[in-house]
């Protein structure tokens, strides 16, 4: 949806991250809480994975089984992947026992649902027993589901490859460790962003058959390097936008991984979505809370142009004193310009709906 009626502010595209914050922006949206109607007896947990269906109005979310880390392992009968109709009614759910920590989601042009599973079910935390070499650990994969929940493709080795074992792990496209997001281009090419504090901070490209093509990145803050490539989107020109969260920027590449530009004016993005009109929606869930050094920036959802880099609007976090991962971490918009924000916490999250006033 083109936001033609909105006041367009001048773009300030900086070559470095010390630009003035884009905080003084209008908020033409009204927040609707409690939109998603969960099954009886089930509460909405943490979620960062949200996308729109091919029908343009139904919403897919991969939610962490009523909690956050470990909740899906503790509740193996709970479906983490859910589709809601435009009125918030639950239409279908699936994925129980197959996904440990859903982190990213993408619905391709055929309606298939791709989910990035960013953790495994190995024992963790202080005092936890060592991993069992004979256990069937799962996670660190990208799974392609049909719209009805049939598994069509799996990328990555089941359970992933821990950091210390990567050197001897084999082909580079055969495994992940902490995949953040997946994006499927119109021609079927698959992009995976990897590295959520660990991992190799890379973008991996596969063809439509799931065959490894190449990768780029590495840890750092130079053009083409990453610090948590947390979310992926693509504009109408086929440019890949990477929410490089740890570096407080968006990086833009062509389909072959060639660096084109970097933008700081959308702030520290956990989630990014670009609609059919090249309107860019960016979810900043960490400025001033997880990242105090970025405290001059207002957390929230920024809306602007993927063509020019202009930022038009800001839906601010309603809890400015929140500590931790606050407001939306995942973001999407339907064909009518209605925005949906998936929240991780700090308490078990929500799926909020934002409509134009």
C-alpha cells in the first residue's frame, strides 16, 4: 500500500552510524492488541517470525509454544506455526515436535511456509549435564512446509554443528548454527541469514532445489560484514536488504552478494519487510534497552521507502522504560497496509495489529 497521504520527511542517509536519530516522525497508526485468537487454554508466547499469506490478508506466525527458549522442547505437542485469518481467527497450525526455537519465517510465491529454527534442544544453562552423544538433538535448520504443514524440504544438518566442530563439518552449505531468517526470491532462490551472537555471520544462497551456491559475509562492521544478520527482505528490483542488527544498519546487496549501500536511518532493526509498493517496514526492538549505546533512538516500527531511504512514520514502543527486547521484533504488512508486529517480550510476547487512523 502506498502511503501517499503521509507527510514525507527528508531522508538523512549517513555513511556512518552517528547520524541524528529519526525520532520526530508522525504516528498515523492505531494499535490493536489481542487480535490473534489463540486456542483455548493456550497463551501467546514469544515470536519474532511473522509473514503475510499469498492471499494478502491472512497472517502466518511461528510462535515459541507459549514461552521462549526451551518452551517448544518442553511442549512437543504444541504447534508453533499458525495461520490467522484477517479477523484474527486461527485457520490452521502445525509443526509440533519439529521446531525448537522458531526465529524467522517466509511465505513464498506458491504459499509454502519456510521457518528458520535458530536453536537446538541440547541441555544448556549453568549446571546442565553435558550433551549426550547418542541423543537425537534437533534445530539449526530451515524447514519448508506446504500450506497444510507437509514437510517439503529441509536445509541444514539436524541439530546443527556447534561452533567448535565447524572446521571439520564438511560442505559449508550442509549445516547452520543459529540461522536467523530465510527469504525465497521470486525465481526460487533461497537466502539464509546466519549468526545470532554466534555462528559465522554470513548470508548463504541456495537454488530452488536447495543446492548450495555461495555465501558472503564474516564478522565485522565493514561493508559486506555482519554482526547478527537478523532479518531479510527483497525489493521490487531484486535487491536483498539485510537487517544487520548488531551494526545498527541495513545493508543492501544485489542477488549475487555484491554490496550496494548501507542505511542507518531505520535504526537498529530486528525485523524488516518490504511490500509490493517498496514500502519498507523496520522493527527496532532493542535501542536503549539491549543496546544502551543506541539510547538516543526511539524503539518502535519505522515506515519508509525502500527506493529512496526516506523515513515517513514511527510507531513508538508504548513502554519507553522497558528493559530487554521490547516492542515488535518481527514485522509485516498486508495488502491494505495493516501492520503486524510480533513481540518477543520481555514477558511472553504478543502479535499486535496497527491500522491507519
